[in-house]
C-alpha cells in the first residue's frame, strides 16, 4: 500500500507516519510538507520518503500523488488566531490547498482522500454534545477554511464517485506537539509552562471545555479507515464525547506532574469557542476496533515526552 501524508512533518502527520511504520511496516509512506509549521526533526527515525514542498505547487503535488493508493491530507495552517490575524494565507493553504489535493487525486485515479477538518466549524452552535448533523456556523476564517476542507472531498464523492472521508478533529494532543510559539495548543503550552515553573496562562475564566483526543487514537482511526477503505458522505467527528474544562485540565496536570500549578487569567480570545464536545457516536459505530486512550493516560505519555525532550531534543525547523 502506498500512502501520501500531506503535512506529515507536523504533529499529527509525523505521529501517523510512525504509527503506520509500526502497525503496517509494508506500507510505503510518503510525506509532502513545506515545513511552515512542521519540523524536519519530526521525521527522524521514520521510514518515509520526504518531499519538501507545498500543496500549492500543483505540479509537484501531481508528481508526488501519482501511484498512491490513499492520501491523508493534513497540511494546513492550523490556527484560529493566525487566521484572524491574516485570513488569506489560511484560505490559500486550507481551502485552495484541499482543492489542489483532490484534483491531484482525481487526475491520478486515487479513490480515497482522508482530510482533517475541525470541530471549529460548529462555531456559534451552542448544542452539546455535537452530532455531525448539527448545523455549522464558523466564527473564524480558519473555521471557514475547514468547512471547505471537509466540503470539497464530500462533494467529490457525489461528483466523481470518490470514496473520501472527512474527519473533524477535536483538540488533538500528545507527544510531538510543539509548545513555545505564539499559536501553540493549550496542553503543550501548559506543560511547557509547568516544566519552567511559570504560571499557566488561561484566556477567560477557564470554564471553556474541550473534547481532548489523544493523537494515538487519531492515528489508529485513520489507519483503520485506510485498512478497510472506510468512506462516508457525511463528516465524522473524531472525538469520543469527553468534556474537560481548562480548570479541570490543570487539576489533571497537577496529578500527572505531582506538583501544584499556578494559573494566570488573561482576556478571552476572538473566535474562541466556549464549549466543544462530540457525541462520539458515529466514530464508535464506524471504528468499533478503536478504543480511545483516556485523558489520564494520554497526559502521562505526553508529559513523559516533554520531560524527555525539554532539555535536548526540542523540535528544530
Ligand atoms: P501542524 O502544524 O503540526 O501540521 C500541519 C503541517 O502542514 C505542518 O507540518 C506544516 O508544515 C504543513 N503545511 C502547512 N501548509 C502547507 C502547505 N501549503 N504545503 C505543505 N505542507 C504544509 O498541525 P497538526 O496539529 O498536526 O494539524 C494537522 C491537521 O489537523 C491540520 O489540517 C489541522 O487543521 C487539523 N486539526 C488539528 C487539530 C489539533 O488539535 N491538532 C484540531 C483540528 C484540526
């Protein structure tokens, strides 16, 4: 089996490549990444062919896609605040970039493209927990671009008979997720601060909640989707129905690290969603073989990675 992972030098993509190396050593993994937010050091030790370039380079994309059996399309500018600061680059990479990947797949006769959409598409919809059939109302340019990321491949199923699958990721965390930059996700930010004995910075009151999903669970679901050629004409929430506030997350991290942590509250951020939780029904129905890693265990494994890498092997561009 030949697989192309776009964005494979990033956090989820490099975990996915490693997971495929482990469970399917016979699969040939290819990675296309422009290293804009990914790291070359994430590729260390991977059995994968790396193509350094952008999904906006349609000629390169066509060459790399030729002969693949499936594409996992993760490449994107993955940040709400970055999209608020500069919407056009987000649109180009996430919306146009997805169209480019689908066109490359169509031209190469590849049936299955699996894409990474986001829970942020629900935006101002207050329903909790959320099903895939609840309405979407994006609140940031990033969320709009993710609506295109999931909309195009599903439309291609109808228009061209493809067998695509669009996952909505919900706050994925785990080893390899970079901290120490302005747009870092909350768990690596907290761990990074905790390691330095600095205060944990919370935007707002800390009662905003998330359905945190361990990256190993995400990798297991995507790999099963390729294994069994799972497709769907509706998006699939890739989260299992947990609901953790940031204040509860701080409590959990105190247990994981076995020390008291100090919290510092800051202003709420534009475009941030108050509560985010999936009902977890479709993903369980489609992937009964995958048991999600619980938060407790996932935080332990993530903290362990932070401890191991905090001094020496922090990701390098
Ligand atoms: P990441 O930044 O670590 O990975 C994204 C990768 O895409 C990076 O390696 C980056 O260099 C690459 N990239 C960006 N623009 C590119 C381009 N034009 N051409 C080629 N490569 C390009 O982020 P991640 O957390 O691993 O996210 C992976 C995907 O999952 C993204 O599509 C993101 O929107 C989506 N997602 C992630 C989360 C999460 O919690 N991490 C939640 C929802 C959705």
